[in-house]
C-alpha cells in the first residue's frame, strides 16, 4: 500500500526542518560512524511511521525529540555493541586528529561525557542544551517537571565533574 503523497511531503519537511535534533541525539548515543548511520536510519523509519499518528497536540519538534529519544534509548539497550579504545572515543574522529581544532576537541569531550550519563539524563541534558523548558522536557520524556529539575541538576553536576577531569 502506497502512502498518500502528503505523507512524503510531511516526512521530507520534518527531516529538513528537524535534522539537527536527530543528529544531536545520534551523536550522544553512538561512538562510531557505522552506529550513527544505523541509528539515524532507525530514527528516520520511526519518524516516517509516526506521521499518521501525529495529531498536532504537541509541536513537531517535541514529537521528533520523543521519537528519536525513544528509539535511541531502545537501540542502546538492545544493541550488543562492543566499545573499545581510549574512553570509547569515536575512532573515525581520531583519524583526523591533526586537523581538529581545539573547539572540535572540546565538543568531542563534551559528547563523551554526555554519553556516559544514564539514557534519561542524557536526554534531559540534550533537551536543556536546545533550550527546552522543564515543562517541554517533561512532555518529551514522560516524567514530572519536578523530576526533570532534580535529574537535570544531578546530570549537570556529573558532567561538570567528568569534564573537570579532562
């Protein structure tokens, strides 16, 4: 059964407008380019499948965050990926180390620290970095605003501690 033409248009528009969300989530859950490609594809499929279920109660960006985060958490939990190397760094990023700027290295360190957080805390940090309110984070993650605040405070403190060691 072929989806209606507007399904294709909606998917293309959502992916163009919200690609950054997918990229950030994928980067915070994967260590290699191959895994990033796999997870991006799985998230894209989930977004495609979700279009008929979208009723407009939430913003599209919130909808995309929720789909992408749920898929990333599920992917991480069910995958049997073996992480090797220094601090499980992305080996692809190490190959061009001579060409990397200080800011690129700093961003890599931040993502490494974020990857070490529990999945829900990782999600909250990523949403916080995007400027989402506690109410919006609660909507995306399905926890209370109070719980968002408490978990985010602990996650930020954990990140500070981890980044001070670098």
